[in-house]
């Protein structure tokens, strides 16, 4: 279906044309009319299928003109980088409109964000922590919000974010239209979502938790000691490949390598650089300046390799990314679908290699169960025969972890808390208990946040 058939305004159609799109993707085709009708929506579609425009276009279409200091749309994302990217998307599609979009995220000075807000915002794209922070300073008014969007909805409704999202939701007017998008969803999260949505339309264009078809998935069974060698040799062959050098830098072969821990990311980054590869890294312990710089250099093609924790697993859109490597398997299976979805976007093709050693078999089992598919094995010079039944040994522990997380959904008062020492020791960007740290708040704010939450619980 062509964009002009939706009855979208000319200014937006021109911007779409300028972006180079002609046909709407399936999720756009189904969501845009429903959102334009004013219905709440849960939208599920694979990574890289244009979910951002699926909500941005109908929102822009309904916000006719500037009303000073009246926020009409509020979009929440789980990471700062995704907030910035979504903000850029709104600017791209709204380029011929007289609208003001503001992006609010942690790790950056508040001054600039405050002064932008004071000049009035029509659309806000934000990470929840900073948004609440600024709300508490009295500079935000949500009384005229018509649209409330959770991008990466399952992550936003995952344990760490629930209190923030609920708090923000409680500040919005009754009539607001709520929209949630993700590539993955599970029953518990969807139940939670249904408490906030009013008579939602559920739009699903692929099987739940399906990986993008455009990604060629390959599994390499190996052992931990060999992982560095595999990555280094592979990347040296591919990325330093002379045929590649004739291409403009940004189009040369490039790769994101995901590790499970921040320490692991730092260590691998050093090893790659030592092996003569151009690499940068990104994780939750880096400053926002470092995170931005790393991503900018990778996007622009200055460096060919990005080493990242799961902080980069969700939502990031880097066109022409050739490879994703899973140096370690992710602890949360849904993140596998998101990690590999950084490649094979907008109809392009990509390859995702997963290195799996014996003590990760239980994680592999969970991922394959989630997707309802086995990841095809690639035999390489480094491949080992592994006995897949061995995962059973680890399975008990894994179930315990999952149940630990489940039990605590949405019930903050009784939530078991891990002590801080333990948390630091995990050094893990992705673990549920750690998500808040990673998502960009300083300790002072965590304290405020906890106080707010406890007060709210008392009030209830
Ligand atoms: P998702 O959120 O589903 O992972 P994004 O919204 O990030 O996907 O979009 C992925 C890529 O597809 C982006 O580079 C975007 O510019 C591009 N895109 C979006 N809509 C279309 C379209 N209708 N035709 C072609 N490309 C599109
Ligand atoms: Mg997205």
C-alpha cells in the first residue's frame, strides 16, 4: 500500500518521499489507519520493519499546528540512544511541519533540556528516569497529552521500568491514546499492558518473538578459550578484506559484537584493538559522551566494529550493518531476537553468528524455545561437537532466575532486593536487578525514585 492512500497530510508525504520510501511495510499498513481512528494499539512486528514510522506518522498527522507549551505526544524508550534515534525520526518525518520535538534522557546536563522545554514542546521523546526527574522539577505538564507511546514495550514493562511507566501514565489525561510496539512480547507483559490500554487493537504481523527473516542465523559450538580467536580471525578476514576497501568507509563490512557483561565488553574491545582492528565499545558504565561518541564513529564508518552489551540490543537502526556476533549468549532470551535484529533491517540481508560453549547450552535452549526454532549450525574450523543434553544440568538454576523475576512483577513493595555488593559483582548490563543502573540514573536520582515509589505505595 502506498503512503498517499492513508490520507496523510502533504507535508508528511513529502517528508516520506524525501526519506526514500514508497510502500508502507506490513506493520505500517495495518497500524497507521487504526491509530488514526483513535484506537489503543499493541503492535508486534519483527525487528527492522519500520515500527517507528508506524506510530510516528499517524501521530504527526494528527498534531496540526503548534500550541505553545502543550505536549501532545509522549514517547518512551528504554535507552538514551534509542530516544535520540526516535527523536531524529520525528524530526525527519516532521521536517516540513512547524512542530517542536524535544528529547530528554539521562547522562546529559539538564540545563539544555530545561531551556528547550521552557520554549515549549509539542512532542517529547524520553527515557523514563530523566522525564520523571524533570517532571519533579515542575517544568513539565502532561495535561494535554493525546498520545502515549511505549516503544520496545515489553522492555518498558519489564520489572525495572514498571514503576516509572505507571507513574508517568498516572499523570496523563484519561483520554490519552496509548500505543505499544515491540518485536517480542510475553504473556505476563501483555497482561500488564492490558491494564493500561483501553480496548486495544492487537496488530501482529509475524509469529510472536519471531526473528527477522532477513537475518541469516548461524550457530558455532565452541569453547570459551577460542572465542577471541574466532572473532579476531573472522573480523580480520572480513573487514580487512581488500575488495571492501574500495567502498566508501560507511559501506564497508562492519559488525556489532555483543557480550554479556560490561567487563567482558571492555576486555574484548582491548583484544580487538590489540589485534589491529578498529573498534569502539558501548555499555552502561561509559559516560553518555563516550556512548554517543562510540555510536557516532561506528555509524559514520570511522570504525568497523562496535563491541556492546545489551544496552545496544534494542531498537538501534544502523543501515548496512553486515554482521552481528553473539560473543556470549544473552541471559534473557528475548534479547537474542533483538540483538540479531540490528542487522537485516528494512529488507536488507545480514548474518548473525552465535558462539556457544558448553556452559551456555541452557541459554541456547531457552532462546530456541522462545523462537520455536533451532538456530542452524555452521561448521567452521573452530567448531566443536557439543552434547546438547548437557544443558539440563543448568536448567534448574535458570528456572529459579526466571521465577525470581516473575514473582516480583509489578509488586514493588514485596520485591526481593539484592544487596548492592552482589549487584556490583554481577557487573552485568542486562540483569533485571541492574536495569535501572544501566538506564541512566545517578544514585541521587535512584534514591528519589525509590522515595517516590515508596510514597506512592503508602498512598495506595
Ligand atoms: P523497527 O522499529 O521495526 O525495528 P525502524 O522503525 O527502526 O524498525 O525502521 C527500520 C528501517 O526501515 C529504518 O532505517 C527506516 O528508515 C526504514 N523504513 C521505515 N519505513 C520504511 C518503508 N516504508 N520503506 C522503506 N524503509 C523504511
Ligand atoms: Mg524500533
